[in-house]
């Protein structure tokens, strides 16, 4: 994009009407109130325009143009944009400013709008708070190891330093990119985010001083939601503009900065917006697909949401070439040692330093206990452990069973020590039981409102062993509400437990109790939502039910579970050798189950049936899958890794009617015919299937935008570009033609001047479901396919037509 085009886009994004006079001059006009007009005249004088020309004559020409504009455009702001001020005479600069009031600016000055706190130092700002926090933490920040999806065998030492290097090299490439920073609770992703922001911001400021272009970081934070009209991306951006910029700007300008890589969009702590705002994914897509767009976007989020957000998965699969995923690893020896030094000696060790006696003692305690060693791999717990060590609560000779249970009890005990709560009135067991109820409500509803928390505090009276007076009742309720266990979620406005790890632990404990006392309650609670792979709740369940693995595996045959509930059970089984045995013995069926994102690792799965299972993002890592059954399974971004050449020998895949994409030992396949040929070679089976024709597969891709492969409704409407996004069958007509045909035949409806596409209701919807789920074609679907299919006399879906 030329400099002139950038200037034009810059003003158009702020609502100005542009009149292009010539290739070096434009006028931007914006009507304000009545006849009042905000007018700007902009000239360009680049080094190319000055090349091989007499600079004195050229400067006189521009001064003459300035004087003419003053007469023709009285009251207008006058700007001269240059790519370098080098070569301009001092006399020209002086006359331009003093006589003509023309401001000579470089691109970094012209296009940038400062933050409000840069202009007025005392201004309150979420970004200012982020910057100050980053500077305070940077001196004590431990390097954070990570892995990248694009290079799974590579392990990085420090995410922040490496991302900065990659960012600086990537900025030279016009290719749009989105980077995800993924981590479980307590692993330090927000610390990495604020450190990364600080380094980008420092680089931006240093570049600006040198008059060089470097994108300004634009961090959208949960704290901005307090000023937003609603928990959505548009309200969030509007709140950011209103509270952070020093000028009154439009949302279009914010987007223009990002699209032209003059701003780096950064998001942290916005899981609720990502999961609940249907326009969030469309917003990302708008940034990637806008004309001449080259956005740089960094999103920090919890792994639990990343693994379970279907729309985000679709987006990532559709735009794989533009996306990188960085997953934070747990701390190991080097990180634990560095952390011990900074916490206990108040500095990092130098290369020649040997551990002090204090550090040695602490590390010896940590490494001597498997539990402490595991806990210290998470920064949240590592901080707590060093604090306990300094308080002499843990020692080599007397180390408690330091688990989440111990930490909860310790925090409760400190409340009693501060005389916040009377132990005689509200004993620790009652406090513990009350916290568990809070955790369960938090788990079910993703936080609870303050009013509901107050109601639960009042119900705590039921746990008191003796009769208490009104004053004691008031003090108890007030103390519970002020407990250090609670925090407000800025996104939702709800109250949550201070840390997800503690909440998960309490949920896991309740699930174990329910399993032994009330399996119906167990099934209901476990079915609330999918648990992330490294959830504390899963670990608690595995520990508490280790001796009851077979009974757990058989429970879906006795109680009613949702697909998420069954998936959670399977996750527990996959963490146990006995669990794999239960799967092989058929105590639990994997057929038709939701196995999205699960990893089967180094196990013998011969003869196991995965028929009709959802294997989206499922990983089979060095498993023996000989004679396994995959007929009807959803194979989408499914990964097969093995060092053996015959790990799929005699496996059955059927027609592969739900195939979308798969990776075999780093070989990515998303073409149906290529997949069929590959499976034939791997399994040794002579697959005799015509499968779906290319047109039927393209229609399947379109309908799957609205319906899940199992026939369940996915969404009611979608932006037109989202409908057309994704895989295109090579031997079929374009997605645009299939969309128009689906509209003409009444399966989809067009609204809002072609922007929104809705699925039909009633009979047509039922036909879509049958086509997706069972590959059966109604007369209308057959007619639609006949109108587009390039194959003469094609049956489209052999032997399955109604």
C-alpha cells in the first residue's frame, strides 16, 4: 500500500470525505455541526519525489502550493507528510511552519495517536497500570518455557524473549498473523502477557524517538469491560478508545491501525468475550481478510477455553497458515532454582553462583517430596511454597501433606488467627463445607452474583452448631464475605473463588463424595462442562476413584450423562493403566462419544471401536490401532503419530463420510481422495467405496456451519463470510454457488442485505440434519446437487438416497 493510500485510509477511518487532487495532495473534510467543517490539507513529499530534482526549486514549488491552499481552504489544517526529513533545508522548514502554518511530519508522528496518560501523566488508565505492573514484575520474572504447535519437538527457554525476536522478524512480512498464548490456571500467562506488552511498548517508544515506524501495542484487558456497554468485542473496543486514547476516535480508526500494522492487538483475561460473543471470531476474520490487511494479533487465554470453543477451533483450522499456538510448559529444575533465588535471596543467581544454604535447603525439601515437586512446577504454588518456607511452615524434617486441601485449611486457619471468625461459632469443617458449596455454584454457572453470594453467606447459619444472636450472625456473614477466597470477574461481574486451582480442587472433592454417596448427583455435576486435560478436578477424581475404575467406566450405562460427562469419564480413564484396560475390555463404549481434544498415548488399542466418535483434534500418539474400527467417525484435525509402519494394519474406516482433515506423522491431508488412498496403504484394506461425490462433500461443508456432525444444532445464523470460509473441494463448484443454491432451494435464508445467513426451520431443517448425520438425500437436496454437480448422472450419496 502506498503512502498516499495510507493517508486516505487514515482519514476515511475517522469519517472524513476525501478529495484526491493529485498523487501528492489530498483534502479531507468532516462535517461537524451545521455548516462547521473540519478540513485538512495533506501534501506528500517523499524521497522518491525528491530524487534527481533541484531541492531549492522543489521547496519553492511546495511553498507556493501551501500559500494557494491557505487562500482556497481558509481555516484548514495543513500537513506535509515526508518519509524522511533528511535533505530538507532549514529555511524551507521555517517558512512552512512560521509563514504557512504547515506541520511537517513523519509517518510515525502523522498516523499515531498517543495514550491519554502519555499526554497527562496523572490520568488513570488500565494500560498505565499494566505497564507499571510489568516493570515491577520484570526484575523478578522467571523465564517461562514453552512449546510451539508448528514445531512440537522444539522446547523454548523463555516465551517472552523468543516472541519478541519472532515479532521483530515477522513485522517485515506482510502476512497477517495471530499468536495464541495458552496455559492452565496459575502457569503465569498473564505475567508473560504483561511482560510482552511492556517490551513491545518500549520498542515502540524507542522507535518513535528515532522517527522509525514500529506498531503501538493496543492491549484489550478485562478491566476495560467495566467501561464497556456489554461483554462483546465492539463494546470492549469502544471502552478502550474512550478510556485510553487522548483523542475522541472512531472504532474504524482502531481497526485501521491494526489492519495496517500500526498497532498490535493484544488480548488477555477476556475468555468470556471470546466464548460468548458470536461476533468475536468474525472480528478476527475481518482483520485477516480486509483488503491489504496485515494484522498482528496476540491472544492470551486459558487452555480450558481454547480446547472447548468450537467456533475458535473452526477459525484456527480454516486459517492455519496465519496462526501460531504457544503453550506454556510447567516449570522444571532451572525455573524452580531461579524462582527460589529471587524469592529467598532477592536476586537471580549469576552463572558462577553456587546455591546458598537457604536455597539448597528449600530445593532439597521440594525435591524430596513428589507432591511438593509437582506443585512447585506451577508459579502460583511455587510462590506459596517459598512463602511457607520463609514462615517455617514447611521444613525438611516436618513437611505437611501439602496439597490443595492443606492450603485451603491453612488459609481458613489464618482467618481464625486474625479473629475474623469465631472458631467456636463457625468451626473449620463448617467453613470448608461452605466454601465447597461456593465452588460448586461457581463450577455450574461460571461465577455467582454478589447477591447470591450474600444469600449463601446467610445460609451458612445452618452450619453453626449452636444458637447465635443477631450480632454474631451479622459478624459471621460480614467476615465470610470479606474472606480472601473471593474476587470479582471483570468480564462477567460475577464473584469467583480467588484461584481456579482451589475451585477445581473443591469440585473434584465433591465429585468423589457424590460418586460414593449419590451417583445421580455425580453424573449431573460431571456433565456440567468439559474439564481441561490438566484440571485439578481430574487429578482429584483419579486419586479418589483409583480403586473404582471399573465401576466408573460402567457408570454411563447406569446413569444419564451428557456427552461432556462421558468425555470427562474417558479423560479420567486415559490417565490410568486400569482405565485403558477397562476401555479394551469394553466396560465403556467409545462408539458415538465425544473424544474431542483427547490424547491416547502409547497404548495397545487393537480391536477398540471408535465408530461414529467425534475425533476432532484427537491425538493418537504411538498407539497400536490394528483392527480398530473408525467407521462413521468424525475425522477433523485428527493426529496419528507412530514409529511403526503397521500401527493401522487392518483398521476399518468405512466410507470416511465424515472425514475433513488428518495428520499422519507431520503429513497433513485434507483431500478426501488422498485420505482414502493413504488409508488403503496404511491398513492394507481394499476399501470399496464411491463415497460422497465432491459436490455432496462441498454441500456437507456448508451445512456443517449450522449443524454438528451428530445432527445437533450448532448455530442459527452466521455472517456471510463465515459461511463461505473454509475448505473448498477441488472438483466442485465454488462455495458461493453452493450458498446461492442452498438459498434458492430454501435451506438457508439471506438477511441484512446479504450479511447474515440463517438456517431454515421445519421440514427443510430436518432434511439438512438427515443429510449431515446419515448422508441421506431428500428430493430437494438431490435436485440441488444435480444443479451443481459436474459428474454426469451422479448419485451423489450412493445407496443412501431416500
